C-alpha cells in the first residue's frame, strides 16, 4: 500500500499564509464592528448629554468589545487546525484544499466587514 507523500514546505507556507490572512480579517471585523456600535450609540443618544446615557453607552461598548473579541478569537482558533488538516486531505491537492477551506472562513468575515461598514454609514447619516 502506497503511502501519501508528506506535505512540502510550500504547502505549509500556503496554509499559514492563509491563516495569517484570516487573523487580519478577524482583526478588521473586530475594529469595524466596535466603531459601528459606537456610531449607533452616538446616533441613538443624539447631541443631548446625560450621565445615564454615558454609563449605558460605556457598558454597551464594553459588552460589544467582549462579545466580538471572543467570537473572533473562536474563529481564529478554529481556523488553524481546519486549514492545517487540508494538508492531509485524501485525493486532493493540498494548496487547493487549503484555499477552499480558507474561503469558508474568509467569505463570512468579508460579509461581516461589509455589513459593519453599512451600519456605520447608516448610523452617521441618521446623526
């Protein structure tokens, strides 16, 4: 029984390059959505200032940072083994399999970025 050849160094470079791209996309999602929530809060409170609104918006920003940060951490932690196992996929070219798996993470992250920008634009036009 013939053994499958070991992955080459270039295969590993492809996989971890795609993983680095997922880390960058996750960071962009994190920053875009933090800013989007800030704009939504600013639009909802308007120009009036009161202490209650300040505390509420501070709490909302902290919760948003925590939730979005944890979700992006889980995405990044799940992406690495998922991409790495593309090197062991039977009957497939490792680079193509890694790219196919990368797109399963990258497309939803890109959609989240676009939706975050749309939320920012809508919130700033309402202000």
